[in-house]
C-alpha cells in the first residue's frame, strides 16, 4: 500500500522523520558517546533520512500497519502536502511542512503532541513510533555510540550441540497437499501447548503440534533486536491497539511466548485465585496447587541460582529496603543454571531457559508420539452438524510453495494465545459472544533513572529478577501496579522515552547505557476485545484502551519507581509523562529523603500529570482472558470449567485466553498450570471417545 506515496509524500514523511531525529552538532553528543572510536561529528550528521536503509525500513513497517491506521496516516501526509489543507494541521497558510525550517517543524509536532484533539495525538504517536523505531533498527553506528552490542556477545562460548535439533515434519519436495490423522491436534506451541502435548504423550496419546511461526535451533538465535522482532513476534513486532494507545508484543515462533519470555516465573497470587475460583472452582483447590508445583519444579523455577542482579533489579531490592516497600526476588525458569542472559527476548541462544521448546515439547517429541510442523497457518476447525470437531484445515508455507493441510483428530486444542485463539474460533464459525471479549493486557509504562557515572550493561545480566509489590492492591481486589525491571534493549526502551524536541531526543538516545528502567505494570481492571478485519483474517485487531483507573494505577506506580530511583542516587528521573519535566539533582545519595522539598514539589507535578492514553506511552507483553473459562454456563464464558468450548465439546482451549481475568503477574505459570489441568481433562476424554464421523 506504500505505493500510494508519491515523491512529494515521501518528502513530507522524511521531513517529519528529520524533525523527530534531526542532524545536530557533534559537540552536543561528544560527552555522551560510549565508544571512543565513534566520531561525534559523523554521528551528529545522521538525521533520520541520512541513515542507510531508513526509507526501506519505513516502507516495511507501513506495510505491516493495520489498514485503517495506514489509511489515516497516508491521508494526513497528503493533507500536509497541499497548502489549502496543510494549514489545518500546521497552522501555517504560507509554508508546507516540508518547506519549514527546523524550529517551525518541531513546533508543529509538539502542538500535535500536546493537542486536546485525540486525532492529532494519535497521529503524533504513530509517526513518532514509526520514525524512532526505524532509526534505531537500521543504525549500527548509533548502537556502537550507545554502548549496545546489537547481538549477544557471548555466542561463541555457548554449546549448541547440547540441544538436539527438532525434526520438523517434511512433506517432500513436490507435495501440494497432505492429510494426517492423529489423536489430538494442537494449534500453537507456546506455554499452554507445550504442557498439553507433554502430558498427553506421557499418557500414551499421539499428538500433532501446528505452529504458524518458524522453528529456530539455538545456534540460529543470533538475532539483533530488529531481526528478533521480525522473526519471533506477532506481526513482526509491529502490533498496536486500534487506537494506537498501546504497543503489543506477543511471541509468534515455536515455543510462543515461552521462547521470548524474560524468565520470570511467578505463581498465581492467592487473591486472584479466589476470584478465579468463583468462575471455575478448581482454581482454589489442591489440583491447581499441585499443577503449579509441577510446572515450577519441572522447569527448575527458583531464585537460588540468581548469581547477580542487574543494576535496575538492585535498585528495586535495595531501594525498597530503604523505603520499607514490599519487594522480593523473582524465580527464574532456568533449570538450575545461573542464567545471566539479557537476550531472552531474542529466543535465548544458551538454551538454559526452560520454555516449551527446551523442556515441554522436547520431552513430548522424545516419546515418539509428538510431531511438529512449523510455518503452518490453521485456517479453521472443521466441525460437523452434530457439534463435534473433525479436525482442522490449514496451509504450510515453505520456501517454494504452499501445501494444503487437512488434519483429522479426535480432539482439537486451540493453544495459539489470547490474540490468535479468538480469531481461529471466529473463522471456524463459533458464535459464543464471549469469544474475543474480556481481553486483558497488563498495561505497562516505564520511568527511568539516569546514573551518568555507571555503564549498566544490563544485557549481561538476567532481565527481571526483582519485583516491588508495595502498590499492587490499590482497590482491595488485587488491581494495582508492580515495579519490575524492563528489558534493556534500545528499540523497546525508547518507545517509552517522551519526545520533547529533536536535539534533546538525540542526546537521550546516547544515555541508553546509563539508564535504569523501572517497568510499571498493572493488573488491569478494564478490558478490551480482539477480532480481525476481513482483509487480514489472521492478523489480530485489538480494541483496547487503558481505563481511567488503570492509567491512575500506572501513575501511582511511576511515583513509586521515581522514589526508588531517587533514594538510590539517580541524577535525572525521566517520567513517561511529557507534561512533567525531568527531575534533576546532584544531591549526595546519603543525604536524600523522599520528603525533600524539591523532590516533593516535582512529585506533586507528577501526581497531577495527564496519564491518559495517547498522552502517555503504554505497552503490553501479556495477553489474557479473551476466551475466559467458567463453569456457570455459556452466558458467562466461551469455555466451560474443563476447558471445552460450550459449542463443541471436543474442542479445548489451553492457553492464557482461558484465564478468568488478568493474573496480576507474568501469566506463564498460570497458563502452564491451567493447561496441565485441562490436559488431564483431554486425556480422560480420549479414553471415552472415538473419532466422530462426518
């Protein structure tokens, strides 16, 4: 669709990019560059359009954008290209945007950013995300200047031979169609799918796992951040809610979210289990305790093997101790290894992280009863007039062709996640009104502390090993923010750094390795929905905007994160709210108190900040509850208390979409434990039923 941009449109778009990321004097960057071999003057000249590959990267990102969002963006660019219409967006009847000088263009963008009109804020957010992300993606000189190595620097030290390669089912060179019969077909390969496949194979059943993403052996997980998103994430990592208020990251590779999870492994909180028990009683029973124990033990989830916390995690633990906040170490699913990996989001080349690929599916395949096919899109579940599923139809994409796939199975399990399971069920003709509804996303934002005398190199340490829970129950029902450490890679971090002007943003990029990033994540009280557009039936269309309560909860968490940074010695504290100034101080850390007058005056400004969507950068890496479970009946849920579709009793759902509401913690363990229980129900059903007839 980017062929709709003519030469003048590209001039306008590149002028916007060069306003977000302008050329600057090298002297303004020199003291911030981390690698002495980088020439400050050369780096300074690298405005967005001067970076090789930048325009091509923009083109790829635009092609992945939702149709409606892309249309709105293209209309805005064309409006900016004609004087009679451009005045509406620029306020100038004399000059086109692309003909303005830098200060004039910067003024226009800031006006959009601070506008009272949601459409202008949305346009600003879309363009900023598009331009800044593309700039970081294709700029190795910037990474060098930041002090970021782009790829895991310890790859040569890893023993890849310790991890046997999966034998992906091969249909031969000339096949155009294939038919397979099995006991159970599982769509998806993530946290739920792996556990289900493992249990069913141990119970003696034959299983076929179909994954729409690709399989990568540990030796192939040598991605930089850009390639990791392109190869391992839903929609190549370019996924946003329909209103552009949130970026959404979801795994889309063999192993799903467990392949890109940051190793955090947390049990479902007691108060959440009590709420879930009202929907499905077994969540409060011993069976769920045993399921959580089982999955935690099998993956070696523990805090005992944490050798050293990253700087951000130390701030959480040590700052919480000073302030008497509740905090704890976070168990890691590292199988007894001291897993000092800052690249788990890239798939974890060491193979120490015990996700679906390394642990659950590996054991299932080793039984000889489990087959795996990657690059397979399941189009629909086939079900007969008597309300029983026969199997699934799909297509396998190889380098040279597409192969039509028909699978006949006694039981069908949808484990393709909270974004894709509803799409599959809807494409298959299931009508329950709860399919795709009740979506929970655990909204996040980030507050940063700058420590100019420290080069943090957090990519050399485990990502998330500490959590502050002081504020996580603001309403008495478990809704509130936790404070954790953010993954320390530039493309993700700089989605949360507010843009206050181009030259300052260029400097902020070089502060990367001095920034401690506090992830503020809240158990959402609000919810949304997920479906698809007719022109893109396999791409999630996410309708979600953080609720007023959840925005306020994020703000409360940001104040807590600021307090931690302040008492630990940050010289600058950068909030996600662009209406709040950066706090700066050089007061000695031993003399600081959160009651200091200058600090409290700044906190008071933050308390009154605008934290609403489009004014604040929000994101999500947890998706839950879009096909929630209940034993009350189809008026209350899409799935019954055993994990079966109300509409089709031999279609089970076993992923995070069945969770009755947001888990309040990383949902991996909750999903795996739920899947373990559901797998027991599937196994029991298989001993009673034979394959239904057409």
